[in-house]
C-alpha cells in the first residue's frame, strides 16, 4: 500500500488544518496555561470538532460517528501536533472510542458511543500506575463483592482524567502484577463514592490526573469485555493510542523543522544569514530526512492497524520508538539553532520541546518499544 494520502484523506487534513491553525495556534495553549484555565482545553473548540465529525471519527456510523480508520485519526493527530492544541481527541475519540467499539456490549455501545460522537461525553483510559508505562504491572485490585466488584488502588497519568465523564479502568481481578492473565476493564463513574481525582498539569501545560479508588463499588454491568481477559484487548487499544501519538509527534517535528528553517533564512550573524553556514545546512538536511522516514514509518503503522489490529504491533513499535527519537532530535536542533532565545518562555520552541518529552513517555518510550520489538523477535 502506498505511504501517501488519498484525495479524501488530503481533504480531511486540509479541513482539520484550517480549523486547528485558525482556532488553536500555540498562543492558544499559552493563554490556557497563563490563565490557569480549570478545564485545560477549549470546550467551544471541542464542540466545533464534534460538528465537523472529528469527535466521532472512529465511532461506527450506526452510533452517529464517521466510521473512518486509524490513518484518518492519525491525520487529525498530526495537525494537533503542529499547534500543540490541548484536546480530548486522543483520550476520548481515539483510545476510549476504540475500547468501547471493540469490547462494549450492545447496551454500553448504545449509551456511550453516540455521546462521544456528538461531543457530549469525555472518556479516558486509566492504565498506568507508576512513572513508566508498564501495562502488565497493573496492581489496582478488583475484588468480587456481591453481584459486582470493589476497586482499590490508584492510577497515574490519566490523560484528561480531571474532566472525564467516564473512566475506563484497568484492574486486576486475578493473578499478580506482571502477569497477563487476570486483567479486567471496568466502566467507572468519576463521581462515584470512593473516587478521588487530583488534576496534574504536566510540564507541557497539557492535563492528566492522579486517581485514587477506595473500595469503589461497581456492578457486573460495568465490566467491559470479559473478566480476567483484558490483556489482549489492551494490547490492541494501546497500539492504537501509540500510533496516534506517533502521528502527533510527526506533526510536532515537522512544525519545529519548518520554524527552524525559516529562522535560518532570516537570522544574520557575522554579516551572513546563518542558513548559509554549511554545518547548519547539513544538520537541517539530516533532520528533514529523519522526519520523512518517521512519517513513512508512522503511516505504515496506521495502515497496519487498519488492516489487521492483531498483527500491527511490530509496525507500531517501530513508529512510536522512531517518532519519539525524531521529535527529541527536532526540538533539540530547533532550540540550538535558535540560540539563547530558544530557551526562553517567550519563544514558542520551548513549548514544542516540553510536549515532545511528554509524548515520548505516553504509552511507552523508545526504550520500551525497542524492548518489546526485540522480545517479539525472540531476542
């Protein structure tokens, strides 16, 4: 399959770019940060996303969505990466919608997917419990109680958890941390008794939350999928999230590269444009090649997710690992080539550097995915 966009996908990209660049430039993120906005994103812009069909991009048409694929979701994520737009799109429209579509029963799909599509429901997956992404290390306990379960434990780095209307919580119903068997997903009302949510504004001015569960009661109807059998489901859904974050980092890297090249063309030193210095030209050329290879790897991963989710893991691991290292290189080169002012808060490049660092950690950093790829090859 060609690693280029179709005409329809190009039209989707242009539509998303027009909305996001107009309504959510980097100054939009700066304003939200400086004003200490309690939500951390624009509700008005999210409604505009829903009206254009972006919120329900992955939701099946029967539930009011567009029923499109992961390549299309990646297109939106790449445009989000260009302006660092804070948005529930990743947590709600990509990850949560994918979980509900794949594991929800008829009643759960009917109740939640249409609300995601029209933008009235925000949902998020609560998976990580430590400083690093290690899904199988889940230890949050789900003990059987009556006709349901009681959840006890804590989750960290829950994306947009402070504004979520629905939590999809990974808990251990059997076994111990590190084992694949015994994981179960639960739908939890964030306002339920025993749920304590602490908003954590990340270094990149985006939002996450730490959530504690103190004997939170859920019924059997709150189980998403099969009890003890969520590991396989999580593998696929997390790969979907990883592909989306890789696409965001491609957009971020490309934007930083474009801004840096423009600066090289305008900044003079020693009576010459600094872009005339061969050393900087070589560095810029190498970065451009790096970004284009990463773009191709990410497109391949998204196409693999659309073709066969169960077989896409290796391609996704390559894309996420490479996107992380490329974004890190792009922002480091951008800051260095901008000189001292690249480190100041008044200059936008620093925002890209911070976001790149957070995206590197989301759903596993380069080391995590390199290790996963090596294990899948039997090394």
